[in-house]
C-alpha cells in the first residue's frame, strides 16, 4: 500500500454521479419493486405518483415513466406465471393516467418480498462479477 499524505484542504472526492434508470437493469428494478412492495393494496395508485416518489427517494437517480412501467409489467408477468391470474397486479388506464393496483391479499406480501430478494441477489451478483472482472477480488 502507498503511504498517503494528509491534505486537509482537498475537497471530498466521493461525489456520486447521477444514475439514469434503465429497463432490464436489476439496480433499477430493485428500487422500483421495493417501492411497490410498500404502496397501498387494493386501490389504484397513479404510475405518475410512483415515478415521482422514486425520484424523490433517490435524488441521485432519474426514473422515467417508461422504465417504471417496464418493471411493473415484468412483475405482472411474474405474478401471472406464478398464480395463473391477472388480478394480482393490474396496470390500467385511469381518469388521470396509468394506474397500478396490487391485490389486497395475504399472498401478495411474501410474493413481492421474494421478487425484491431475487432482484437484490441479481444486483449483488453483478457487483461480484464487476469486482472479479476488474481485479477487485483476489
């Protein structure tokens, strides 16, 4: 290791660049799914409000409506595959734009928690791969 000098006048270099949320990115999807796990059940929530909440919660990220809807559609497809039902996660046009309704039942919370866990695992795997490929791990 290099022995570094103390330089008290230097600004902190740990400035985080902004992240543009992208479809298919597990880091984007885990943030969206984590929020969806906490929205009210059994009543419509405007997609616009979900996007606004994400942008307020993650100031160093930028979430677009299209990217958030892509995550919602993927979760809806996962729900249909697991339960053979469209009723669990509905994405519909409402009077003020697109709305998401997540069914109010005992099966939703464990299911969506597993979805968030799966996405978080994908993020950790991507970080491990990055560290390995970039030489960060021995």
